[in-house]
């Protein structure tokens, strides 16, 4: 159901439609919680993180570059082959214990 609402809001946004003075883009941001994000295809997940996620840290693991983002009620790791632009996959999680490897590298804005 959330994915249907997301698609409808996305289509309205692309058409430039607003409702009650609130841009539909804002509605999309509010709807994108863990479950809805998980259902999106990889290119849409990537676009959404770049536009709406908060970058926290970067990490190199073996031959991969990882970028950590915070986004609403979840965290997301964007995985790429080192030096390449194409995103291989995005690992999303809600358990803060999974942030252990990033603790020394997390960038907190304003501190």
C-alpha cells in the first residue's frame, strides 16, 4: 500500500501538482520509511538517499567503498566497487549496533 501511495505521489510530483499548498515532494519524504524504501528498486533507493539521506561516514572494506547514510527511521550503506560510480547494492538496517564499524568515522554536522 505504501508503495502505491509513493507511486501516486511521485507521479503527481512529476506533473507539478500541489495539494493544499504542500508540495507533493514533501509528502514523498514523509512516507519513505524503512519498509517502503526496502520495496524500491536500486536506482530509486540510490536517488532517494542522495537527495534525502544524511551522509554520516565513508569506509573502505576490502575492494569496496561504503557510504553510510541516516534516513528517517533507518540507516543505509551504499556499496560500490572501489573507484567506480555504479552502486552494487544498498544494505538498510535499523539496529544502531550495526554502526560499530563506523564509530570513529561518523561526521556529526555542527559539532
